[in-house]
C-alpha cells in the first residue's frame, strides 16, 4: 500500500504527468484516425502548458506561498517539557563524508531548524526520524542523529526513530513516546500544513516550526527548474492533503 500510494502520487506530479502525456501523444501521432490524432495534439499542448506554467515564477510562488504562509517562523522560547520533533527527508551515503554533508538540502534545512529550536528550551530532547528507504545501509534517522551530534547536540539528548516511513507513522511513533505533551514540530514550510493536520488529528499538541522555505518571486518571463521543483513539492502537498481528507486524516 505504501509503494502504491507513492507511485500514484508521482503520476500527478508535473514532470511525470507531462512525460506520460508526451508519450501518449507520440503514440497517437502515428495513427490515421482524425479524432485520435486531434486528441494526441491536445495531449501534446497540455503537456507543454503544464511544464511552462509550473516552471513560471508567479505560478510557483502562488502554489508554495499559499502553504508556507500558514505558519510563521517560530522564535518563542520553549517552556516546561521540551521535545523537538524533526521529520525525516533524505540523505546519500558517501564514504568519507560527514553526516551533515550526506544530508539532502531539505533534511539539512530541517535539522538546522531543529537544532535552533532545541536551543530555545532547557533540557530538550531532539527527536529525529526516517527509515532507510529499503536501499541504504543506515536509516535516515541514524544519519540525522549523527549530523545533530556534529552540530553540537549531546548524544544523550537525541531520540532516534528508524522505522517510520511517512508522516503518519512518525506521528504514531511520537505519540507512543510523549503522549499528548506539547512539542515543537519541525518540517519543511510547504509540508507543515499537512503535518499539522496529521498530528492534531491524533489529539497531539504540535507547535509549528517551519523551515526550508522555497516560495520565491522572480521575473514572469523566466522559466526555471527551481520553480518547477517548488511547484512539484507544493502540488505533492495538496494531493497529500486531499488524500488525507478522503481516507480520514491519521487513519492507517
């Protein structure tokens, strides 16, 4: 079910979706039937329009900013119990590289914010999460924990969740650890609205601490791969929230 969900979600992302349309258009282009040929041309135009719009700065900014503007950067000191949960992302495995250098840009942005939040409280616990993806030797959470140590967090103050595959599983794992105590939730700004939906649906009390802001305005005429990536990440979140609303937020 996990991999099926991932596969289906990829099919509605701008790049896979456009490639699929282009392949279908190429197949239909060889037909002699007028209606099928016209349909193929329509698919070709649609693919080009999708790629152009999602690569355009105003469209990309609108998609990302509508998510990121829902939660502001959190500068508030942490009182009482102090738990900082950093959601997983990705990493590589490069021999000779430090753990920090192995983290993806998204993971590094999240962990950096997690370390900052950790230092806003006293006697905090930093919680990192992420599985191996079924391919890497070490779980993502293990690399995150090593990177946190490199950034000055004591090993004794780090909790590692190596099993959760997605945000829903991360929420259940954290609930087993801290119950309904308040905590700082650190993830990408575009992912924060969906993550808050999941954690609050379990009756938990997350305090948002967004990181990795990607909404950027630029020249309207400039098509950019970074804007395309921002659009794709945003669309992924909208699709994810739609799926949560359909199946029930944190039901697993």
